[in-house]
């Protein structure tokens, strides 16, 4: 499982590079109640459902983990695609929120947790600002959330720093962490 602060550390970039280099690994899509972002495809980037469906799936134990994030939206990892991949001998990699990772680690203690972080809080702030996706209030909210997530790193099997402008170094470190 790959996680880290909610924005600005390059988890998606590293994961995309990893999956391109290791096509034999499987990344089941996460499920969310949020609206799709521009360019996102339902079932490919995420599975998008309404809150009623998500709540019903929680009752039916469809998820191995699910959490509500700071913006009120729900995210979860469906059990069936993960279990199917594992039964078929595939390696599974998940990009998951730090709180969801803690829930999943309890259910699957054999899972390896990898925390991706920026080289400093200053670098993290600069990356969030450079995204240009949010106003100052949104930036401050993301920074506070990221600071609250950093202490989770101590609970992970590996902590990898993604140096600004050099995600290939973080990819190399990730591959070493999982013995590839």
C-alpha cells in the first residue's frame, strides 16, 4: 500500500511510473462518492457512486476499508478485486489514505505499507502551491491535513522521500523496498 500526505508528494506519479515498469502488478480502482474530475473515467481512474450506494456497500461488507475524508466524501477499496487478484497469484498495489491504510493493515497484517513524503514541509507547501488547483484557503487546509498525516509515517514499513523533480529516485527506492 502506498500512501502519504494527501497532496503534493507525488504518489500518483510514482505509482504510474511503477505500473508502467511492472505491468504484472494490479491496482484495483478505489471507489468514491466524489464527482469525477475532468478527464477521469468511471471504472478506470475510480469507481464513482452516490452516497446511498456507498453506504449500502458498506453494510454489505463490500469494502476491505472505507473512510470519510476531510471534505466529507467517502473512499473505499472493494474487497472482491483485491482478493481475486491475490488468489490468481498477482501482486496488488493500492494507493490509499493514511487512515485507510491503518484499517487495512489490521485486516491484512501481511500487507506492506510504504509512506511517500516530500523532502521537507517547505517543499510540500511549494508543490501544493505549484499545482494551482486551489485558493489560499484550500492550500492552508491541505497543508494542515498534510501535517496531521506526517506522524503516520512511523507506523509504516518503509518511508520514501520523493525529491522534487526526481520521481525516478523515489521509484527506485520503492522497487528496493519491495525487493524488485
